[in-house]
C-alpha cells in the first residue's frame, strides 16, 4: 500500500519506469523513503539504519545473540548494540568488559548478578520493560528465569564493542598457568580439574534459588552495590501529550548510570517532534511498530529512512531529526546516549522563545505563528 501511495505522489512526476520485478521487493516495500525519497532529501549522507535481521545470529543450546557495531553501521561511532535471548535457566557466562552496559528487557524475566570494585555484590530479578546498567569492568552475569527466559537489547558505549571477545570467567582460568590458579585460591590441582576446555558464553543450567537467599549471601561482609536495575513501570512519563509520551531515565533518577535513555511511546498518527541533542549521539532501537526518521546533517544534507521492529538507528550529536509513527499501531522506541544526562533541543521551543519579529524575518510565517506553539517543550507534535 505504502509503495502505491508513493508511486502516486512521486512516480507520476518523475517519469521513472521503476519496475520492481528486478529489485528486492520485500526490502523495497519496507523502505519506501529510500526507493522514493522525499524531494527534501539531499546529499550523500551515509546510512543511519541497520536491521538486526542482517546480522549473523550466534546460536547456542540455551539461547542466541547477534550484534550491530561500527563494522556494520559505520556512522555508529560511540554505541554498539546486541540482541540476546536466554531460555529459562540459560546463563550468559560471568564476564566483564571495557565499556559500560545498558539493557532493556523486551520480553520475559531474567536474574542478573554483579560485583563492584569495592567487593559489594548484588543480585536482582528483572522483567519486561525494566532496564539495567553495569559500569565498565564490574563483573556480572545474566540468567533467563520464569517460564520462557528473556529477550533483551543491550547497548554499549563503544562503537567497536564486540560481545564475542569479552573477558569471560572460564576463559581467564583456562588461560592462566594451573599452578598460579592453585596459588591464587590456595587450592590443589583437583579443584579445577573439571574446568571447561573452552569458554561457555551462553549455556544451559538449572534455575537459580530464591532471590532473598542469594541477595543475603552476596551481601555478606561488604553490603550491596547501589541499585543496578530500574523498573520503568514505576515512574510516570516526564511528558504526556496526545501524540505520545516519554520516560527519561538518566543520572537524575538512576544514579549509577553513565548512559541516559528515553523510552518513547508514539501513538498512531503521532510524531516525536523535530529536535536534536546538544550533548551526545543518539543510538535508537525500534521495539514495536514502524516509523521513519529524517536526519538533517547541515549544509543542505538530509536523508529519510524507514524503520521496522528490531532495526537500529543512529543520529550523530546535533543533527536534526524526528521520529514519525508510520503505522497503525503504537510505536515503542528506545533512545540511548553515551552520556549520563539526557538533553534535547526542540525546534518549536527554540522558535517559541525567540522574538516573533526575528522569527518572521527568517521564515515569513506571519504574526500569529508563534501563538500556536507550546511554550513548554512539547516533545510530541500535537495530534
Ligand atoms: Mn556484559
Ligand atoms: Mn532524539
């Protein structure tokens, strides 16, 4: 339908004999703004979209993982993403890495564990639409619990992050001289005799014991880390409009995090208004629905791309953009930033707080134009 609509408004005026039988029809119908770009698009701006469906899915008996990093999406210099599924009991091996880790649970439940450099531990159970944040270097693990385990999206504040070469517990012990391991733990050679021959990464196991019991055990002697998880259902949206609502989770309500995020709900017909971010690049992930984004890259450069569930977007710092719901269902969209504090500049708010005569001198919009604009930030275009 969408293609026919674009043909009707653009095709007839271009004289293009675009014949879809020689092209990838499935991708063309999912990307109408690339096949028939709006006439406002211009220039050589590189792609800011990468579908997880294009990536290699690494399969394990207890789950799977796939990633989009700067090798797949060259514009995404400061954040990489990973999708992961763990079946009930499935463990993502105890590990650590050199970047911070932000996560959002899309479906199901999992149990996470972490230990800080201060030797404080924590265990937490987390469910759909909750977040977690693990600072770089803090050792952690994830396990699927409940009936069906969990499916989640991870973001790391390093564009060339590679989930498959992190520091794994088993790998470390396998690659340390055995005499040193025994010296370290004051053990004999028999203790580590059954160590796996290679790293585990994702593997099946039994479900963990009661949370309270595990929490008490890891807190012994040193106490607990600050909270590492965030229940997003417990906070009210920062802004609610007819077009949608947004919840912002950053250093102000989640003190441990160095990665700010916004969870957008965009109603059918709604649009996250034209804006930009003064302090950081935006890594985006479409959880539900369908949407389109145009990025304005200065110097007359602009490009429009379409997004489906499971697609990653990336908008460099200061580039103008909007997120328009192009479907009939509600959009859930995640914005993640490699900075502790969320900040955005609204085009409409900028104009609303500028002298009218000055705005009119640029845009010739007339005397009443600014009266119709929210003085507070709208975030969503009014329906
Ligand atoms: Mn990790
Ligand atoms: Mn944005």
